[in-house]
C-alpha cells in the first residue's frame, strides 16, 4: 500500500491537505515497518487548492491513501476521483499512524476544523 502523509515540516502529520506542498510517501505492508520511499516538496502553485490539472504529482504517484490532520470535502472528493482514500486524524506521528493503518487499527479522529 502506498500512502502519502501531509507534512509541511517533513516530521509530523499536518493539516490543510489541500494547501500542503510537502508530502512524505511510504510503502506500508502489514508485517514490515513503514518504508519512506519519497518526499514531495512542491513549488508554489502546486498545492491542490491552487492546481487543477489531472497530472498533479500526487495523482501519478500510485497512491492508495493520504493521511492528513484535516481536509475539506472538496479535497476528499477530488482524491476519490483518482482512487485515493483520505484518512484524517489527530495523530501527529507518521509512523504511529502508518502502523495503525497497516494493522487495521482505527486512527484517532481529526481535530474539529475551524474557519
């Protein structure tokens, strides 16, 4: 399973998935530790909030899911159109979240989103 983590600092799971330009990409298998295989550090204008093409790097990365601290319904729907599940959580440690996903454990729900 290939999973992206929204991480503006490349250390923790961060919110606002549609505005994120930094992603950690992991390969996750049930019996093995998560393996970081790539990092995306996209230039300005490439956040999904701003970019509207179907050739976005996230869409061609072969992702099964994106883990984020929060995402709007438009982001979730757009990812679903590309076969990518969005998993929002209040967990901030990428490895803890990925181990939970690999073993079928639920993630803690995300913090409420305020405008």
